[in-house]
C-alpha cells in the first residue's frame, strides 16, 4: 500500500470511529465509505455531484417530514381473510381477460404494467413509500445529525411494524395476487425485498437517536424474526426458494440479510451455499442468465438478478464466504454473468427482447460491486465509460440520474 493510500485509509478509519459512535455493522451499506462522504460534506471537499445528491436527499427528507405515515390499514381492497393487517398487492403484469365477460381470470402480459395494480387500493405503493422513506430519512439523519429525520423515520417504522392498530402482519400470503386465482403466489415474496434491504441498516443508524429505544428495537426484531420464520417454513417461501430465476435470488437475498441481522449464522451460511449452487441452474456456459433472457425486459431482469446475487455476496463477506470468486463445477460465476452483459457498454447491440430499451444504470451497481472485489483496471475503465455515457445522457435529457446520485452519496462513486 502506497503512503498516500495508507494515509487516506487511516484518516477514513479515524473518521469512522469518531462519527457519533456508528459501528461497522451495516449489511448492504458500507460504513467506511459513508463516513468518508460525511466528512467530505462537512469539510466542503465533497464533489459537486455528491453535494447535489445531498441537497436532493435533504429536500426529499424535508417533504417526508409532513406526510402521513403509510399503513396497510389504508387499502380498500380486502385480502381473503378480511384482515387489513394482512399485506395485499396485485401482480403488475396481469390484466383482465378481454375474452371473458367478467375479465376473470386475469391473463399475464410480461413486462406490461397494468396501472390498476399500482393504485392506493392495495399496499404495494405504501410499502415502497415506507421503505424508501425510512432509507431517505435515515441517511439524512446520518449525514446531518438532525433529529427531526430520525424522529420521522422511527415514527414510520412504528406505524408499519409495531403499533397494534396499524401494523402489517409478518407474512406475504397475499402479495402479488391475481384476480381469478384463489391460491397465494410465491412470486409475491419479491415485494418484501425492500424490507430486508433497508430496515436492518436503518435500525443501526437509528440506534444513535433518542427517538428509537432498545424496546423498539426488540419489538421490530421480533417482527423480522417472525417474518423470517414465515419465509423459511411456509409453503410459499419454500416454493420461491426453489425457483431458478431472479425470484429465487431475491428470496435468498432476504434470507441472507435477515438471518445475518438476527445473528442466525447457521442460516446465513446455508443460504449462501444455496446461492452458490443456484448459479449452475441460472447461467449457461457463456454467462447468459437463461431464465431472465426469456423475459420481455431481458436486459433489465439480467441486471436485476445480478444485483440480488451481488447483494448476497456482500453478506457472504461478513461470514468469510467468498461468492465473488466462487466458480461452480462448470465454471459458472458472478463474473461470467457480468462478462456476458459488458459488450453493451461498448455499444454492441442487445440481441434479446427489451421492450423498454437498454439502460446502463441497471448494470452499474453490480459492475461497481464486482469491481470492488475482483481488482481489474479493465473493470475500472468500464465503470468510467459507463458513467460518461450516463452523464452525457443527463445532459441530453436534462434529467438527473438517481442511480448516479445514490452511488455518489453512499460512497460507491466519486464523480
């Protein structure tokens, strides 16, 4: 390690150990990277992009301070149990059958979102508002030390998970329901990925606030444990784990995050081993994610699945299980999957169905994650090229890329 890099590392470590006692126990967030960003924001040395992203974060957080807390009790379509505490959503790619007088049962149009499935009549938008809101507020609190943001985040968590009158029951039996089909669908478990992605890291940030107590933490961890038990023991959960596509990967991502957060290391090791084994069925010998290429949004879903797999690899690091360098018996790996997608960065055509067009923003997070662990100047060059393309697109469209902002603010990019 060069003297300059060593000094930078030691400085960042000092910052980390002295920023209000935040520990190095995040799961998906990077403690050291966040600490460095915070210090740069405070001493005025953050890049223009990071400063802009921070201003945008604070603006969103300020708006969140005044919204009504989301709750499953606000839907007006009841689940089969007639219990509003049971989460309910309708699968986005399903539509009324025009050949049926009643429209039932609904039929699937892959990649085509039915706007009637995304209304406030069901819980999906409210779940997204809750998890994204908690994430924004907690990051705003972390960077600013403004207790108003912690107070609102805590309030949103209590409404969704803890308060008897408004809480969600810890299962997803009725997620991604389809009118005309009476049985639950295992694919609905995908709706819960934001809970496992956001909540554990948010709880660590909130632990430094007086608005979040040890008793609150105990209660929400009990909820998360009940949810984890349902995921691993229910018929729907077992079925989802046995899929061969992104649904299984995001299921495993949830198990990995929650089991690590709840100190169930045996389960964490088991699910990461299962993820390693899943590569054999998910990839072909060229790195094609064969089940994602069947979709009408094949590039998006290939990136989406790889994002889940790299998220699991992050958890693997914490228990000394290296998924980044793992190769199956037939040499299938995360890097093989990435390499199949890389030609698009060079402008090569994507020869599979992608009804929304190729967006390199979908690939960038996984490219950065893999580059952080598989050291290669080539990957660094690919990241820089991707960023350049996305920044040029920003200039053309006049629209800020939220992925670039988030990666900059969380310390994954310095642009």
